[in-house]
């Protein structure tokens, strides 16, 4: 092969190499954007609107499941709750957040969400991921910086999906925060006042009637 032939081969190889590098860099940027937590003030604003402590705002990501924004709201104490739905299987995964720490003792002493009359068996399957079972029901708790995120399933949600959800628990990114609180942001912040209700009496609407009525 002549030197000219060799030189002719170099540009396509170089272009291909550059293309691979660019693709990797773009993928890295996307991953970083997805995993970067939202601004603390933005989280606090949405949390306050819903009556949730900002440090208890978490989300997750499970393949095949989509968040139901209308399910997001205050849970027990000052935590939050949110549900994901699998449109193909009908399975449901829910997270509920609360403050606290998890130990072997507290794990066994804390009742299951769906089973309250059976002893709880606990196993820390990974760092901060606790598998809990009682009466044939499974759930997981992810311990994150003073927060406990309980993951439960309904409608036949596989145990593997619950584990995946618990493992993926994280503080939402800016984009995830927008989706997480999209429904709550559109809800009225105060009861809508009706102009036809009297200030005194039994509260029945005022019917002024009119001609013929």
C-alpha cells in the first residue's frame, strides 16, 4: 500500500474516533445532569407548599414504571409519598419517607406497612438497603442521610422491582423535581371561597331566586 493510500485511510478513522469521544462526553453530561440534585431552595419551596420537610424529598427510578404526579403529597409525620405505575403489568410501587435511622433492632421493631400482626425479619442486603418481610409480604427501606425511604408494592409488583426502586432512591434533580411536584404546583394553595355562602346560619347556599323562581 502506498503512502497516499495510507493517508487516505486516516481521516475516516479519525472522524470515527472523534465521534466515539463526543458520544461518550454527551452521555456523561446527560448522566451528570440527571444525577445532580436540584437547588436546595427549589426543593424547599415545593416541599413547603405540600407540608413536607425538604430533607425528606426523594424520588426513584424503576424501569417500566412511570410516576403518577397526582400521588405525590404529604405522608406520615412530615414525610412524603409518591407512587409509580407500570402500565403493562398494572404493578404499583410506592415510596414513603420519614426521618430516622435504621438498625437491626429498629428494623425488627418497626411494623410492616401492609402487615401489622406478624414478626418482621430484616436483612441489610446492601449498604443502607434493608429487606423486610412478614407474612409473605416484602418491602424495602433505604436509609439516606437521616431519612428512611420505605418502598412497598401492590398489584403484583415483583420483589426485584421493589429492590430496584430502593436502590435507586435519591434526591431529585431539577428536571425530576419539576415532574415530581407538577400536580401539586397546580393545586390551589387555599380553599376556594364561594360567594353564595352566608356568613351566618347553617351554611346553605344563598338562592336569590329570580323571575319565575
